[in-house]
C-alpha cells in the first residue's frame, strides 16, 4: 500500500511539473500547486486553451488517450490529484 | 443594417446547402457532357442564384463597396455588372473545382509563386521532415491548390473542414473522380483531435485550414480590421499553430487572365506564446493575415467567395466564446 502512495505522490509531482513546463508558469514550482486546488477558474486560473495544451502534453508524455467526452475530461482535469488518478488508471489499463 | 440581420443564418447553414445542390448538378453535367456544353447551363444557374439571392447580392455589394473605399480605387465600386461578375466568377470556380477533382487541370497550367521554396519543404516532409500548417482562404479557388499534390507522387495533405457536409463532399468528390484528398471534420478542438493532428505533423503530413470563416460551433473568434471595417475571423487555425508549435504558411489561388496563380508565403516561423499575451498575439497574427488578404483581394477583386454577411454589426461582435479563450493569470 505504501508503495502505491509513494508512486502516486511522485506522479502528482510529475504532473505538476508538466503543467508548469507546458504552460510556462516559471514563477511556480511543483510544490506550489496544492494537489486538490482547482486548475481552472478560481484556482490556478487555467482556461480552455491551456486545457488543450495540457491534454496534448499529457497524452504525449504518458501515452494515454483522452477521449473527446467533455464531461469526463472536465472531471479528470479538475485538479492535479484527479489528473494523477486518471493517468494512473489509464496506464494500469495499458499495462494489463 | 436592418432587422433582417438578426436572423441571418450562419454561412455554414446558409451557403453550403445551396452550393452543394449546385455542385451536384454541375458535377453530373460535367461528367456527362463535358465543360463546354455546361457553360450556358452554369450561366442559368448563376443567374438564378443572382436573381433570388437578395442577401448574397447585398453582401457582395458591401464587400465591393468596402474594397473600393479601402483601396481608393473608384472603378471597383459595386455596379450591377460587377456584382453579377462576382457570382459568375464563383460559378466558374465551381467548374474549375470539379476539373481539379477529376484531375484534368494539370499543374503545368498553374503558375506557382513560391519565393520561399515552400514546395520543396512540402516534398521533403514526405521523406522525414515535420509537417506545417497551410492557411487558405475563400478568396479564389482553394481546390486548385490540390494541384500541388501532383508535385510529388503523394504530398500528405490533410484538409480540415468545419461543416457537417464533409460526408456529402466526400461522396461528391468520389463521383467526380477524386479519391486522394483527406478531409478531416473539425467541429470542435478537443484533446483527441490535437493528439491526432500532432501525430500527423510528426509523420510529415501537412494541415490545410481556411482562415477566413468562423465555424458554427466553436465560438473562438477575434474581430480585426478588414478592408476598413471590423470583421470576425476564427481563432482556431492560430490556436492550432500555437498549440502544435508548427510553422504557418499562407496559401491563396487566384485566377488571373484565365490562368491560376498559386501564392505560397511563409507567415509564422515558430509560433509561441506567453499565456498572458496569447490573445493579443493571436489578434496580431489575424490582423496581419487580414491585411494580406486585403492585398490579395485587389489582385482578384471579384473572387471573394464569401457570400455571407462578412462584416457584422457591432452588437453581434460581442458573442460568446471570446472570453472563453481569454488567458487569466495563473495564481502565484
């Protein structure tokens, strides 16, 4: 169990870093973004174009597919934690 | 503007249906009869659209009016004859389009203006380079650019289209004998599409997209000055370029003295934006594009084939969507 927790934390940090690199948020570091802070709207303040940019980077870096279902995508992209969970399950599914 | 403007249907609904029926008819006639006997038929069809297309007539008049005022060339001011001329030019371009699809308009009949050597890059990318974006326009005849495909055995060109009429057009193209063109319907930009386009570029394929029509469902648009008046242009092509970090070129094909000229120009080498300046940067690209378009309009004043209301009255310009793409500063 502990192992899973560690990898998830690492994944969350990786994703935070990916967000920073992709969107050029140079004034931030990976630990500055709380994993449960909303990425869009009032939280980090990303917009729909950022979402596309981020989705492209995620798909390339983690070899996952983000389907066009808007509702699902919105749920997955809510926070860093939800993104990590999404990438985690997608990767687990691919590994099977 | 009068009260009718509030109900002006979007071009995607308004225009394509009419021209599709028209093209289906001409495609059929052309295949059966050849071009020459079809020409008088075409005159009749165009005359029909001219007589009953009050709205289109008014839009053409407005375009010619703006072009004349903007350029200071009085001879371009709209008259009955010049407005009809623009309708005829459209009919003529439809015939040419069908010939291109049948492959009977060879590249040797097309003059190429390619000072930057873009064609060479197009060919090279088929052998291991990264693709680029071509932004086309409904000024002149986009389909003639298909003649570019004759350059190599196969230039990997994907054409991104907005409308739901793709299936129709595919059928029509097949009927006309063209099986090569790859049309991708893009009703909305989403993650899956971005990935696909990105992969296609990495494989050396090019993307062609029109830069002068605002799509029906994607509200991202930007108003810039075009021929002296604010007009709405889509943000989509420029967002694609920025998101995919992909060089942008302009493409335009005008019929001048009966011969087609394809103009190919590099436009943005390496699109990249700061989040906070994204919107302003896109607007500056679009303004530059509109300026170039205006110059091209002067080369072929009657080949502006956007027959819908291009310049919206100002109260319509604040439609939804623009705010959507507005970058907010990330919290520190």
